[in-house]
């Protein structure tokens, strides 16, 4: 069972978990994702929350609904997710991270090597 962060909607956290499973290959392309009821029961969250998380991934083209069968990871989902997440990181997270690195005076070589001063 996951521990949920109160600072972010649960559906968004669940979306990120499923996205991570797609990126890592734990949920391969063409494979069914666990049903809304199963996830809601395992995680002890509202089924509507799970549905909302899954719907965001459908909207992003990473999951597809197959009538009568459930939701499946779309062909090319891993590549699409990598492209989307790279773009999101470079546009949303990297500018703030780069500014913090400059503010703290961290040397690029030191950063890449992972050493402390």
C-alpha cells in the first residue's frame, strides 16, 4: 500500500506511480493495467480517484480503453512517456533546479560526480 502525500492530489500521485511503471517496463506495452476496483481496494482509496488517475493517462495517450476488456498500455507508451517527461522536466523543473545550483554555488563537476565539498 502506498503512503500518500497530503500536499498533492492522490489521483496525481497514482498517475505518477503508473507512469513510473510504464517508464521502467514494469507495465509493458500491450499489457492490461489492474482494474479500478483492484487498485482502489489495495490502496484503500476511492474508485473515482483511481478512475481519474487512469483517465489522465488515457488523455495523454499512454493507456487505451478496450471495451469489455479494460485498460491497456498503448503501443509506444514508453517512448511517448519518455518524451513527455523529458519535456516536462526541461521546461518545468530544470529552470528552478539550475537557478538553485547557481544560488548555492555548486560546481558542475562536483554535481556530476556526486561529491560533497
